[in-house]
C-alpha cells in the first residue's frame, strides 16, 4: 500500500468513527433564571445601594436605562452561563463605582476548624505585629519616582521606612517637602509596629494595641510636617497616588495640614438594614454619653441635639420607602430629585464635626461627637501651601482625604482624576445572594456629599491636570508635577 493509499484509508476510518460517535448537545442557558437574577439585582440596588439616585442623574455620567437595556440584550443573546454571568458583571461595571461588585459564589463546603487564638503580646515583634494585623503590601514608594529627581534628599526622621518623606529643591529655588501616604490605615505601616513593640506588648489587649499604633502613626505624620516647618520648605506635596483608601483617617488627618477649621462632608446612609445598623449604633453611643458619662453644661445640648437627629433619621430609614424603579427608565437631575432613599447621618467626621466640640474637656464625650478629636494635639502641624498628588488608583478613604483638602481650600490637587470609589461601608454588610447563580453582590451603604452637593463617588477632579503623555517616562512625568508646583507657588 502506497503512503497516499494508507493516508486515505486512515482518513476514511476516522470519519467512520466520528459518524458513529454519540453527539452531545451544548447545554442551553436558562435565560428565564438569569433574567430573574437581573431582576433580583436591580431590586436589590433599588433597596440598598446608596449611590443609586446619583447614578440615575445626568451629573453622574452614567446612563442606567442604557445599562439595563444592554444587560437584558446580553442575556437574550448569551450562549452559555459564562456569557450570562459576564452580562451581569458588565452591567455593574458600568456604574464605575469601585465598591460595587459582583462577588464569586461561596463554597458550600463546611468551614474548617478555627485555629487556636494567639496572644500577640507573647510573640516577637515580627510575628506579633503580623498577628495584630499589620501587613506589608509594598506600596511605600512614591506613586511617581520623585526620589529619582535631582536635588531630592530623603528625610531619615521617620520611625517607619514605609512613611516615606523627603525634601526637593524646585527649578526656581523653592523647596518642597514630600510626604508619601500609601494607605490610610496604621496597620499598613509595619516599621512603626516593630519599633513600638516593647510598648505594645504591655498593652491590655489587641484593641488597645491597635489604638496605640494609630496614635503613633498620626504623631509620626505630624512630626514629619513639623520637620518641614523647621526646614523652612515653601510647600508640602502629599502623594496619595495608588492609595486604595483605608479608614476614617481620610477625614481626620486633613486637620494636620491647616490651622483653620475643617468642614467634614455631609454623610448620608441608605434607608436599608445596613443603614439602620449604623444609625442605631451612633444613637446608642450618643445616648450612652448622655445617660452614663455626666456631660457638663456645654456638652449636654450638643449630645441631646445629635441624639434627637439620629432618632429622627432612624424613623425615616424605617418608614415606607419611596419608589426608585424609575431609574431604569429615565434620568432625573440630581438637585431636583425628591426620592433618593437616603437619610441624614451627621458627617464623615462623626455626628457633629464642629470646632465647638474642641472646647469640651471630656475626651470620651467629645469623641462621640467628633472623631477628629483623635488628632487634636497635632492640628496645624503644617499651615502653608499644600499640594496633593492623585491618580486613577486613588480611591475610597484617599478620595475622602482629597475632597476634604480641596473643598476646604487647604490644598491644590494635581494629577489625574481619582478612581471614583466614594463612600463604601459605614457598617458591616453581608453581600446579597442572587437566586439562580448564587453570585453575591457587594453594595455600598453610604454617601459623602461634596461642598457643591455632588456625590464623592464621581471622583476627585484635579485643580491642575498632569496626565501621562505618549512615550513619556514616569520620571519625566514626576518632573512635570514638580514644575507645575514650582510655577503655581508664585501665586502665594
């Protein structure tokens, strides 16, 4: 048999096998079930999503009716479950809210046994800090390589190498102090924990250890700013590029950069179960301060007023909700909306973030009203020109910090528009589960309003845009940032 004849025989045999093999039809996607998931998802957003009314306004730049139509069309055209799932993920991605997300299904396996509890105080510094929750995440470097530019001198005064700082001479002879805040969470600065370990290991518990670490972190930032004053720098540049956020220090730390009063953002909570949880917590804290801690004549009216306000907010949150189903059919101007499903919840800095609270002698009572009491000893550590570097990865609490500095006229913001995460979660939330796919939905429950009344989830727009240019190195862009600051300083 020739090679050609052999190939033909083998081909014929193969075709015969294929012809007799059983055919397995592709599993059809259950469109009705996926449409039910989409309906459940949109209803959950109506019930719980704090930013929904903003997203339904033209000011948001989001077209919810178009997103809903596109999701329905994608489900109709999906060939399998993977494509149907992607349709829901694409729908939520269209909101451009980094806190809003579709989470994977949870395993139905039984959870493993809990490890034996460990007291970090009995361990060495490295292990104990890890047990405490102190994490090294590798974002200590400046978001742009400012340290590689000429005339940069590192500041060796910090107790934590992750709290990077330095001084650089500008083109026209001025000098800027550079401070890198890579996250708004003291637990992300391990060097500080290691240095403080001899003190931390004698604390009376994990909560006190973390509070001590938080206080030391704020003190280190303030000490850096005071060194800049002693070195007679002309301005401070704070780098929060690539900063993913953290805790409420995004609000409170703004007080370190000015000797003037700082106005916190108006805080609103969704009229939902998680919103009620936060309102109830604050009401109970205020009630406790009134009934158990003997406030003086100055504090009592403040506490009473705020307790009354939170009681009213609780009633409003638990009242029958207005109908937000219109958001999937049309858009309404943000300022003209009568229905937002939001209730007043004090400010981003506490129930009453007001300079009057600073005059209260009792720290516990003052702190129940204004969380910025944590930084009272360090306010105005710097009070000169401030510039803030942001980028598309500046998110969440870092955006709160940027908004406070910008809205209070403390800083000029430089860089590119921030990530648009806004307020995420003021109380713990268990993600809702969709009935068919069992995918889970993480839904923000709070809103921070800017000075102009807009929702912070829109992102922070820089006062001076400095974006990337084609073919430009990161080092060249870092130099442009400094050149912009150099020129802008001439206005002072």
